[in-house]
C-alpha cells in the first residue's frame, strides 16, 4: 500500500493537505480488510459514540479511501483546521502536523485503520468546538445557565457523510451576523497589535477641554490611531478633541461628557491586547449561545446596562437598565426564556431571601420599619405587626410572607414583565429613577429595572393592539393589579458581552462588572489560546 501526499503552506503557517491519494493495487485483500476493521474497532473503543458509529457501518472508513468523496472530506478537514485560528482556537489543539505524519507513515491496513479513527477524533473535537465552544461553561462560569445546543458525536459523523464536507464544517460555527463581525474585529485587532498598537499611553490622570501640553497631544495621537479623530498636531484640548472623547465614551459605555476623567482615561489607556481578550471571550460566548434567538426577541446585555427589542435583526426599542449588584448573591444570571405576560399595578411579593437578609433584621430593631410592607400568615390573612414578637424568629423560622401593595412607590414600580423562571428574575419599573444616571447602574438584587418601562410595554403590545398606549393606560388607571397576557410570547435572552460590534462595524467595549469574562479568559489561556506575539 502506497500513500502519496501533496501539501501547501497557507497564511496561518500550518501545512494544509490539499489532496491525498491512496493507491491500492486493485482492492484490499480479505486479510488486509479484516486488519483495517480490527484497527478501527480498537482505536475507537475508548469513545462509545464513535465506536457505535463504526460498528453500525461495519467498520468501513469515511476518510481514508481513494474515492473523490473521501478525498474531499480529508481536504475539508485540514482546511478547517488551518482556519481554526480565525475563530480564536489554538491550532495546536487539532495537531495537523501529527495527523499528517500519521498519514504519511501508513504502510499497512492496520496503520490505515488507526489513521481513519484519528481523523474522526480530530473532526469531532473541531466540530464540537465550533458548534458549542471549546470550554465547559458549566465549570468555567456557573452563572451562565443557558443550555448549550450541541449534537452528539454520532450525529456529527452522520451529518458529515450526508453533506458537502466544506459546507458542513462551515455551518457548525454560529451563523449570526454578530459572530461574523466579532471575527472581523479580531482580525483588525491582531493587525493593529502587529503594527505596534495604539502608541504610547497618556501620562495624565485626567484632561479636560481647554487643557494644553504634551499629555493632550498624546491623547490626540492615541484617539487618531484608534479612529476617533482625524489627523492633526494641535496640543490643545479643543472642540474636535472633545467630540472624539465623547465618541470614545459612547462606544465604551461611559458618561458622554467629552471630559477625559479618570475612568475615561483608564479605558483610553487600555491597549488593543485587552480589547482582543474581550473579543476572544465574546466569540466563545457566542458559541455557547449558538441558537436561534427568535425573529423577534428581547436582548438584555448585563454589562451594557441595556434592554433592547429586536425584530428581523433590527433594533426597534432600547432602554437603559439597572442590573444586580456585583455581590455573589445579587448578580443577574445569564439565561434564556420566553416572556408571556406583564403585570400592571403589581404587588411586590418580597423574596424570602430579601426578607431574611434585609427586612427581618430591621423589623426586629423597629417593628414599624418599612411600614409600606404588609405581612400575611400561611392562610393569606393580613397580620398586624403589633401582634408579632419579631425577636422570636430567625431567618429560617419566620412564618410570614411579606408584600408591598400596588402604588407608585412600589419597589416594582407600575409594571413588571414576566417570563417565569427558576431564578425569580423579571424586568420591571422602579420609583428610583435617579439610579439610572449612575456610571455603573448595578443596584438591584438580581432583577432588571427599566428606565422606560411604559414605552417598553407599548412596543410589546403593538403586536396585539391598534392602540397599545390606550390599552396599557386603561388598565393602569384602575389602580388594580392586572395580568395582561402577550398574544405573541417573545423570547428573552439575558447575556453578558464586554465586546460587541454594531451593524455599521463599530466596535463597542464594556467593563467586566462581575469579573465573569476574566474567568473565561483565564480558562481560554489554560486551553492554549494566546495573544499575538505571546509564546507558550
């Protein structure tokens, strides 16, 4: 048996197999065919699904034959491996050099059987990475509670054998426009890093309009390279520089005042390497979220403090949002669900955890604390506080439920939007409108508060009412708690993205408010992902 390989070197630096031809004298002798099948069975025995696939195929190969179909599969696999770096994967993870060496060293039918399974195992690893990410998100990030969509290993092998191999491999990664835009941004940042980055950092803690000097010139030069300002040599913090700073602030989720204060300056001085880390993490997160989001859906980006309604890939509504505090038990989780109703003039059923943590200690000190709350026994009867000895109870034994009736002062405001879930998370109004103006609006106990809840409701109700505003206020004005079902339930996705790219190609970055992306990046590094120029 003779193996001939022709290969070429592509821009990634990997040796890529362009064609492989196995030359057989005429056909394998019976003994050689048996040796091949035995080798396949032996090599696949440590992988239950792979072993079952080959067993059902009578241990025939799908890669190592001499037919055009098998040659096409081999070529498609090696080309896909050569492009793994574009997705942020370490190409060594798929060890193309080892695979090529194993194929070159084939001398017997048994060697060929082992090579056959090696190709399948490499394909399965690459397919799983592309479709659902290379990390085990349940270990890296328990706060991400979204189910990952992934096929079993046999389904991948069967899918490959029934489809064009190039199309099959290309179709495994997320097909969203956001994923494609992130890949382009990754390439841009890598090019920038190779060219020296954004230049020297600004040696000033803060700068403002009217300032002059070397630090202002450094700030101007850095914003020019970043693409926020046209080239000039002025050393004055003039109107054009202020506009550039404002644009930078807008794309980084900062207060858009045009002043390069301490927070803005810290973000300006972050290098492209830090931004590339965010993009690589975002790519992995997109692979975890490789699913149909819905033609019409709600997208809550925790790090962006925003809630959006998307329809046919276009944003039709956006409002600023408040999310959970950066404490272990207050952070807003990541998950997907379906919003099916809203409650107008809601009662706040205070969660048991909040009662135990906040209100019981206050009522033990002063029975009339938080007087806007009402207490109810197990039969739903309101209980007067004067009849309760609060000192008798602990957080575990406190027998009363606590509620706040509908009112403009209700902690949920005048409307809440429901997608019943195990985390008791929902979107709602709030009387504390001042909190939306803070730089990092992470103030809740986990739920998401909306700055413009009425307008959010109108947009949802426009799908089922000619006068959504009239419908909403007709119920609101009664002052009674009322459930209003959505005739068209809408998927909702709570995500966490510190890097995203708009349809116009503008890259946006946000701060890692809960430290979740840092944990993902550390795991990616352990898995072999490196920044350009970094040697392992």
